[in-house]
């Protein structure tokens, strides 16, 4: 006996329409039933419609309801759903999705988004729901959130053609709002001459052994407050080029103003855009205005080249190279250059789960060898949408730094290993005027062969985000 093939789930990555016989029966059943798109209308079901609906398994009933909504028969779909509630194992999420389609048919787009988000909060792998959510967000002109979901869909596209179509749609949406802004507030870790080291003594062999670190160099700043903002601009220049610019600022405020810092950064880049990515060339600059007596303020500038390529729908590589000239106020020995190289590979397991592996190399050259060093880094990050409307962003990185010079009072060439871990949580189903609440915790541990540079720090970032 030939084994009957299993039917694909209605929530599968691809949505297969009902068989031809069912489609014909459905068309016959709905007849000429027409209602106004923006009204809730009482619909009387005919025996023929009831029989056609009851004659098929629940999976096909779901397909019928979706087809009715998509073809403008959303009121008939609601009548069938009310008279014959779904009962299967996925009934709750299927019902939420169909209710969203019904609201969309009535042009209640905000209500539809709430239904779609509720279904995705329960099961983030519902690709069909995510697609309708993204399209409805576009209608509501909530473009940042729409692009967030469209990028996840592109990464999970079944083939190159589908991925290319989604990326083209992203470009169209992105063009509607060339300016992007966001802001944040967070707790800032201890920050002073040696990053808030807890060490009370350090080993100084030249001076005969252990020496005490002055109180002012040990976590004296306490925990502060960091406030920042980001402004971005992107504009397509014909079919083949685009320009991208960004301006960012941050201030860290402590009880003692001697520890306050204020930083700015700017970038502008022209990109040659092609179907699967881009190649960019531009300039970067940054300024650090440190309100203390150590003369550690600086400004830097230099060229940057960057590239991004979707080698398959599920795998994207990105790379950048920056060369900076750095000028440190009141410290000629700190002036110098920096070469910063970064590369990453991102893989999408599905539309709700991506992983990124990255590597980097920094070469910092200053007039003083003791602050010149090479750094190698590697890291791993995850983006995962969990049930209950929670999104997890987690990353970890390790950096190995080897300094050129020997500290005169210590007799050692500095070697550091820095471990950094970050975990962020977003509550996707808490929609606050188009934003979702998010919290992020970061921990840094710097392990050095010179005690003075051993430290650890914590930071907590609380914000509202549009990308949910």
C-alpha cells in the first residue's frame, strides 16, 4: 500500500493554496456575498456555505478563511469563524491571525497589528503572520519596525529570487523616511584613571614591590548616568548608488563632574549598491571631550571602506576597514594612528533566530610605545525571538592586546585579555505608541599582567525601541 504523503502545515515557510476542487467549491459557496471593507456586517450563512466549510479538515478550513479574507470576503470569514471556532492544537494562534486579517480587511490596521503581534508573541516562527505584520506596518508608516521584520523574512526566504524581492521592497520602504532617530539612557559604570579598578595595591618591581593605588584611582567616580542619541540619514542616488550618514552623541554624568565625559561621532559614506549588497567608501570622525585634568580629550578622523554581501538568503558577510589619525589634547605622546579591521558572518536559522560570528584586528600606533598595541578579537552573537513575546539579544567577545613598550616603573610590557558579555531583552507585545521596552546588561572583565589595569565593570541600558 502506498503511504499517503503528509500535508504541509498552514504555518510552514511556504503557503500552499488549497487543492483545485476545494477552491471551486469555495468560490461556489461564497457566491456574490459582498460587504463594505470598513464595516462589520452581519452575514447569514447559507446551508451550502456551511456544508462546504464542514466538509474539509481544519487545516483546509484555515486555508478557506485566509483566502476569504485575502479576497475581500472577511465578513464571511468572521461569520464562519464565529459559528465554527477552530479547535486544533494551533487554534489560538490561527484564530489571532485570521482575526488580524479580518481587521485588516476593515482597514483597522492598528487592531490587525495587535493581533499579528499577539500570535508572534506566542510562536515567533509563524512566517506567514510576520509577512502580514510587516506589510501592515508599512501601511501604518511604522517603517523601522516594518524593515526589522522584512530583514528577518529576507534572511529566511526560500530562494534567491524571493530574497531579492524582499530586499527591493526594503529599499522602497527605506526611501520613504530618509531620517532615522533614536535615544537612550543607561547606568554608566565606574570610570576614572584606571577604569575603576578594585585593586588597592599593584606590583612595581622597580620600586621594590607592592605599592598602594591612591584612593582617587580606585572606583572613586561611582556609578553614573549615560544619555545618548543617534541620527541617521540614507538616500538612494539613482539605481546604483546611495549615500548614508550618521551623527551620534553620548554623555556620561557622575556626582563628581571631574569624571564626566562627552563624546561625538560622525560618518558619511557613498555606496555602490548591487542586488545582494553594497561596497562603500567614506569618512569617519569622532571627538571625546573629557572634563578632567588628565588631558585625555581627543579627536580623530579618517577614511573607511565597507562591504556587505548576501552570499545566500541565509548567510551574509560584512567587513569594514578604517584608518584614523588621532590627536590627543595636551599629550603629544598619545598622538598617532589607528587601523581597525572588522569582519562578520551572519546565519539565519529561521526568521526568528540568527547567529553572528565576528573577528577583528586593531593596530594602534602612538608616539609613546607603552600605549601602542595590537589587538586581536573574536566574538559570537545571537538574536532569538522566544515565546511570551520576549526577544533575546546576546553576545560575547574576547580581545587579546599586546603592548609595544615596557612600563618604566613596572618593568613589564603590558598584555591584556578583555572579556565582554551582553544580554538584552525586549518585550515585543508591549506596544507603547509604536515602541517596545528593552533592557540590556553588559559586563566587562579586563585581565592584565599589570595589576593597575585589572578591572571589571557593569552597565545597564533601559530604552524604548522601534525594532520589534
